[in-house]
C-alpha cells in the first residue's frame, strides 16, 4: 500500500529552515529502509510532499509513526512544532 503525505508548514519558513538538515537526514533514513519513495518541497515553499510505502496492515496513527521514527518535525495540536533550541 502507498500513502501520499502532503505537509503544510504552520511556522514561518525561516523557522522551518532551521531543521531542514535534520529533516533530510530523517528522509534519507526512511529511503534507505524502503519506506520513502519520493519527496520534495512544494512551490511556492509552503510545505512538501512524501510518497511512502506502508504495510497493508498499517493501522497506527500518524503521531505513533512519527514517534517511532524519531521525526525531527513532530506534530502538536497546533500543527508542526520545532525542536526546542
């Protein structure tokens, strides 16, 4: 099964850019594990898209998947949050 994740930034781009290197490392890890098939930023730069391979039996919530994968851009009730500096 495949999933398309459309991500919309909820923080100013200058804040998002501070975690881009960690985010790209996370994406490289997903790609090496065969989970991520393609990804890239949207134009205009207001978010991004991910094409993911997920197990047919996937029933976890997105927050559970983020926690298990150590995503550097975890979600909060108000949207994406940045790590504490």
